[in-house]
C-alpha cells in the first residue's frame, strides 16, 4: 500500500500503521514514484502509466481525482469515499484508461459490524486520528436536521 499526501505528519502516520511507501505529492513526482514502486503499464491507447491497480481517494479533492485519471492504467480502479461538491471529472481520461469508479459511503449499520475490529485494534487506529473536536464545538452540515 502506498499513501500520497501533502502533509508530512499524515505520511508519517501512514508508515506507522503499515504503509509500504509514502509519496509527498507536494515534493515528489507522483507518476515517476508510482512507476518506480509498481512498474510500468499503459492505458487503453498504449500511453505509459504506472502499474498501480487500485487507487483510494479519501480526500475528495479535485487534484487527487485528476492525478488518478492522469496515472490510471488500463482497467485500474478508483474507490472514492469522499468528493468535493461541484468537482469536475475528466470523463475522457476515465474512458482512455477504462477506469472503474467505485463509490462508497458509510451506512447506519456499518459501525456495529466493524466495532469488534475497532476495539481489538484500537491502538493502531488511534494513530490515524489527526484532529479531535469537542462535541460541543461540532456543528451539523447545513441542510441537515
């Protein structure tokens, strides 16, 4: 598993919880680093692409989506668990790689299915928490009840 981010602290956390490698996308060429780590492949038109099979976007930033589309090999998969409102998508780029987009969100019963694992591995998961906000300071998204 390779983690790309622009925040050094999050990259350090990724390594601490088991990432094989990290990419500081503010400082490194993501394409070159992925090709170094996963080998060389191509998109449907034969254009060179890193051999990365699966991308997971947990940030929802347009720059992440654009980077995946620019690097996706033929039949790669992108799992999106977040998206910024109004983000543009390069559908032509997706077609050239025949990129599979898998979208996911939490469901009301999921927490009960994963709670035993969270309890068992709580020390490892605690390292993933970057910010804590007191409940009294949290606000509901606009339009919610």
